[in-house]
């Protein structure tokens, strides 16, 4: 008789701990975590975004370290290389402590910096304003929501005319009414940022809305 699938054994404490690979992929620097493993570590591949033009996607990154002893290597520099392009690298200086049969790992830093990687095409598209976007993504990754919002808002403010040009272009291509296009053009000419987007509130084409909401107004009201 097959076992009752609803009466599963509770997960062991070991199985609920973070793996070293998850720690490297997701935890910001200057943090330490108890991870699975003993005093002998066999690093496994990790998954990261590779910005190389051959990849521009999430790929596996491998390390040349086959294994090492935590007792012998309390501090170690882990170097990972993209398995696909073999050019993009990621460095992690980490400190291991083995305390009461638990392996504790601290990430001292990482290069390139921690945080979601932006597609190169998007960074190029923003031109001189890309630094604000990069700072916003880094702030968001470190849990600094207010700082991230300030940087994102600055990007939108500086890209206002370009945004309106694209919105007007879409409106014209989908056959929006003359009144709608006129409203959008009036909003583009408005120098005050808030007033410009208030004028645009109901004129943005449905094709540009996200889940029925005007994405620019969401940015304005948060």
C-alpha cells in the first residue's frame, strides 16, 4: 500500500539550512549565515547573471576550487567563472567558522558588486542617467527602499521627455484619438514634473499599462 503523502516526516534541521551556493548567490556582503556542511567543503556551481554579450542571461558559474578544509582555510577567496563564455568572473572573499558542529560563513565582499545585474542594453539606453539606476538597484538589494525610490524617481525625472516621446509614438501607432495625442503632447511640454504626469494620467495607452495601472503614476504616488 503506498504511503500517505500527507503524513510526511518533518524536515531535518540540516535540510532547512542555507547551502553555501544559496548564500553566495543571495546574501549581501558583511553578513554571516549558518550553512549546510561540515569542516570539509566541496564548492558546487552557482547561478548568476552573466552580462557578457555571448550570454546576457543567468548561467552556471564554476570555481576552480575542488575542495578545501575549513579548519585549514578559515579565510578563502573563491573565484567563479561563467561556464558558457569563460570570461565573466565573480570573486567572493569569505570567512568560515566551524562552531559546535555548525559551519558559519561570512561574506566579506564580492566583485562585481552584489545586486541584480542590469542588462547592458538598458544601461546603454539610459545614457548619462545610468548611474542613478545602478545606485537604485544596489540600494534595493541592500534593503534600502527609500534610497532606492529616490534614485529611481531621479531616473524617471531625467528621462521625462524621452518617456513622453515613446508614449506619444505608441499612441499614434495604435490609432489613439486626436484629443489623447494632444493631451500627451501638452503634458510633454509641461516643465514641472508632477504636473506633466498628472496631465498624462488618463491618456496613456492601454498597451503600456501594467495590470491595468499606469506605471508612471505608480512611481509618482509611492
